[in-house]
């Protein structure tokens, strides 16, 4: 198995080395291929990701990714969107699961939501134009992409509480009715109990009653926004992992970005990246190892070894050291 490792920019350079230390506790036959991509590379070379990088990524089985900075430059080609699209990693799986001992922004820790975000189209089509007084971005919804994201969402629902919530805004955006209707058809054919929520009401209700939700399927941008909202529900963006999944490959990354406000200070929370390693271990069919990693995270909270975003004063290195020791002594 070949694992590409991309630290990226900002806190990506801090949390990926931490996550790798945890991964390296296990004896897995993974060939690691480090790749330098992102804003830093763009500043030096004018390209954030090259065709040669993409060729290497296409030959890998899986990717562990930190975060990249995206400048507001119209000539900048987003590394993330390029990888997701070129590798056709169509499903962005984002678990919103409280960690024992951490109270999120609402104090409610009685929920377990799986956001399944469509990852290839919607407002992320990159078909857009900015001229002096008018700008537009084409929002694409296709039956094929809606069908396959609904299918994978239903497969997850069947393994959980068999409940799918379809997020849309078809009262205003007509393209969303294709997403909604297609997801409904797929849910019906899978015998998954399903309902639908307008995205604005969904944001409201996820804060008030997150326990009502099981699997949530959403077009690209709604899934992006609702997953950051989930970061606040769980307690910090520094806790949320994700998997971008395709037919053969998968790409694991924290939900958060390069966090320039805290980068370089050694205080970034490594847990989102470490839990992304747990998702990688699940994908590699190593459930026992994934369980130990999650248990280590819980133990670190229990021992009050927490970074500043969780109200603690431990550094990235201290949290990582605890996790590594825990994993080593339990595997
Ligand atoms: P961000 O996710 O980087 O940060 C949002 C907030 O969360 C900040 O207060 C930050 O300090 C905090 N945070 C994030 N990660 C944390 C961690 N590990 N530990 C503790 N606190 C953490 O979002 P932003 O500031 O809007 O974006 C910064 C840059 O990152 C932008 O250029 C954006 O385009 C990019 N971005 C990249 C990704 C990615 O690579 N996956 C995701 C989101 C944003
Ligand atoms: C995410 C990020 C990315 C997105 C950006 C950085 C392109 O916010 O992974 O959630 O919008 O998908
Ligand atoms: Mn996001």
C-alpha cells in the first residue's frame, strides 16, 4: 500500500507529523511518499500542485493530508479541489461525534451525526467568471453525482440508525430539487427512513437538537458549512476528522484549515489529524488499531492533556507524546 503524505501549510506542518507518529506505532506495510504541495510551493514555484504531483497521487492508494492556505488570487488553483476532482473522491465523510469529557458550544453531547458531503460538483464546479461589475459561479447538480452520494449515504445509514436527512434549498434553488428527488429515490430503494431539511433550518436545528440526526447527506457547499458548525457542536474544529472516498482511493484530512492565527506556535490540536489516521486505519481494515487510537484520544482528554482550543494549556508535542505512549502500551 502506498500512502502519500502531504503536510501542506500552516498547522498542517504541525499536525501531520503528530499524526504520523501515532500511525508509526503500528507495524503496517505502508510505503510513505511525502509530497510538498500548497501555498508555500506556489509562492516559490508559481504552482501549488503540478501534473507530476497528480501522477504520483493517482498511483497511491491513500493520502494523509494536513491543510493548505488558499489565497484570494484568481490564478490560484486549489490543491484540495484539484485532488478531490482528479481522483474522483466523490464522498466527503465527516463524523460529528462528541468526545467523552468535552462539552461543545451548546453543552449537548448526546448526538452522533455523519455528514456525507457531495465532493465533486455543486458550487465547487470551478466554472465561474469575475468581471468588473458582475461575477457568477455555476452550480451544477447531476443525477449521477446525486445518486452515488445518496447510495454511499444509505450504505452508512444501514450500518447505523437507518435514518437519512437530505439537506437542500429547493424552495429557492431549482437545481436542488434534482438533488432532493434523486436522494429520495435512492433512500426509498434502500429502505432507509428519510426526511428532508432546508439548509437554513438545518443549521438552526443542528444546534438545538443534534440528537435527532443520524446520516446527513448534502450538496457540496452545504456539507462544508454544516461540518464546521459541527466543529462547534463537538467542541473545536481541532477535533474533526474526514475521509474523501472514491472507488479505489481515499484521502484523509482534518476538517480544519491551515489556521494561520495559531500556526507556528506549537499549540495546534493534533486530534483532528490523529482521528483522520483512525479513519485511514478503518479504511485499511484495521479496526482494532483504529479503536486504540480513538481510545488514546479519549484518555488524553480524561487526563486533561488538552490544547488551548479545548481550554487546556498542553502543546501539540505534549498531546502527541501522550497519544503515542498510550498507543504503544495498548497495542
Ligand atoms: P481554519 O479552519 O484554518 O481555522 C478556523 C478556526 O479554527 C481558527 O480560529 C483556528 O485557529 C481554529 N483551528 C483550526 N484548526 C485548529 C487546530 N488544529 N487546533 C486548534 N484550533 C484550530 O479556517 P480559516 O481560518 O477560515 O482558513 C485558513 C486558511 O485555511 C484559508 O486559506 C482557507 O482557505 C484554508 N482552509 C483549508 C482547508 C484544508 O486544507 N482542508 C480547510 C479549511 C480552510
Ligand atoms: C474543507 C475546506 C475546503 C472546502 C476549502 C479549503 C477548499 O473548507 O475541506 O472543508 O471548501 O472544501
Ligand atoms: Mn470547510
